């Protein structure tokens, strides 16, 4: 009966009022992504990383994951996931450069939770564990990468991953590849 400031009725249809004060996580996520890209292009890396971190925190799951079979949401869901994975990659690069290997490990695991076949995430895990002095963990991640790519994609690891492994087994110590 009463007019709503959020819902607009037009005939037999209803829609959200575009002038209503609504906060939408997807819009906020994309706004941080766009600001981060602009700042990165302006060579303001620290500010860009802060925007990417805010965007990463907003990503709480795939877009409309409860409607996984809704065809109309598929492209949007995959596009947002691509942005999220790109943001994680940028944050990983930043953290590895600053020597924050544990945060890098956490971010790599977030990537692998979304895409088990992301070989670059395995490579970063191998590097981080080596730099932390955990050779056995680095070897375990190499083997997991190898097994996953063979099982899921029917292919072997890249020459870059092989080089990390060769360096790792050749060192015989917990040194960095």
C-alpha cells in the first residue's frame, strides 16, 4: 500500500528505484578494480594495491552462486571471477616483491580454490615456501601441480615450473630457487 523509496511500481511490474540509497557489493568491487587500474597506470602502485585489497575483501563468492544454472548470469559470473583472479595476481606480485611470503601463500591458495589448474599460483607457492625455508612444502606443491595438470588437463607442467623443480632438487637445501 504505502510508497517505498526502494521499490518503484509501474503498472504490473516492479523495479528498484535508481535514486534510492543502495549499496551493491558488485558495483563497489568493480569501482575499486577500476580505481586500482587507473592508479596503477598513473604509476601510483601503493594506492593501486590498496584499492585492489579493498576489492579482494569484497569478493565473498561467485556472482549469484546459488543460481549456478541460470544462463543469463554465467557471463557476468565468469567476468567477475576473471577480475578477482587478476586482482589476486596483482596482490601476489606486490607481496612477493615486499617479501611477505605468508600473505602471498594465502592469496595463491585463494586462486587455487577457484581454479586448480593455475600453474602460476603453484609456481609462486614453490618460490614462497623455498624463501621461507620449507623445501618439503615446495616439493609437495610441485607434485600437486604436476598431478593436477596431468589429471585435469592431460598435460605436463611448463618449462618454468620444471626449472623451479630442477633448482629445488639440485640445491638439496632449503635455499631459494
